[in-house]
């Protein structure tokens, strides 16, 4: 702790700046190339690839959340792109931005706040009934809250924790495994003359490790985080998509004892 400097730049900050600059450059190039294409001409090359990518995210939003949420597709395009680059940038030697819990928790916090915004936007004050034990009126079918249910409050906070820790844990663990792999190969090859000094074997056996932990796991985790955000917001939209604890009223009719005796 004597050498700890809270003002020192963390490696993740440099990586975040690199990822942001990369996304900005790709967006700017796409915009400039798109302006040069005539109205009646078909896109090709870089513009076509980006449009296919945009259409993929748009279809994902429409299929999971519905047509009315198509207008927030740009947010999910940025979210998935940012997570994708942050998860695979380690293959170039930069630190993983998503290997920091601060980054993943911040992204999960956006999902958490957005859940309440969408819930109140589409359900108004009836959204609060999901946190309570409710009485269901037999005549109107409406739900009337009786008392707050602590289990439902825990259920709301759980996605915030699980979503942030899942992404951070997978990326951080993958980075640790890759680092240990390099140390192990470096130690084993140090006993081999010439080849060990040049670490030629490290370059031969490391690509499969990077291919799995950086590319495969990085893409999967970015897709999982994005799709779970869509699912949580979709559930907050519709009151009928989540379970509500209800106190059901059962009509108990009086027993006609004379009729029972006659039947016997």
C-alpha cells in the first residue's frame, strides 16, 4: 500500500480510450462511405458488412422486445459493439476493460435503471404491484397491494449482481488463465537452448488459447449480456410477463345438511 497511487492511470482506462476511439473511427468511416453511395445503388464492401451487422441487432431487438422498442436499437448496437471490442482487445496486449468490475457494474446499472424506467413508462404506478403481495378483486380482476414482499425486492436486485459478476468473472478468469499459460510455457521452454530463449514454442501453442478465451468466450459473453438486457427490459414492459403473488378469494357456499341427509 505504500506505493499505491489512486491518481495513477489504470491499464483498463487506456483500453477504454482505445475501444472508444476504435468505435468512433469505424462509425465515422461508415458515415462517410455511406454518403458517397448513390440513392439507387446497392451498398457493398465495408458499408454492406456494417448494415448487415445493424440489421442483425435490430432483428434481435424486435424479436425479443417487440416492434415498439425498435427505436432504441442504436443503444444495443453500441452496447454489443463496446462489449465485443472490450472482450477481445486482450488479444492485442491491452488490458480487458470488462476485466474491471467497475465497467461491468456500470453497464449493469444502466440495465437496472432502465428496467424501472420502462416499467413505469408502460405500467405506470401498477408496476409497483410486482414488489407486493396482492389482493385480486373477483369483480374487476385488478390487483391491490397489501404488503411489500421482500423476496420480490431481492429478485429485482439479483440481475444487477449476476449480470455484472458473470461478465467480469468470465473475462477476468480468461485473462488470468492466458497469463498463467504464458508463464508456464515460458518456464518450460527456458530449459531448451536457443529455442527457449526466443520463445518460439509460445507463439505456436498460444493461438488456440487466445482463440477460445479471447474470441469465443468474448463474443458469447457480449451476446449474453446484450440479450439479457433486452429480456429484463421486455419483462418490465408487460405486467403479465412476471409472476405476481396473489391472495385469491375463494367463495365458500353453505352446505345444505338436509339435502345431504336425503341423498344418504
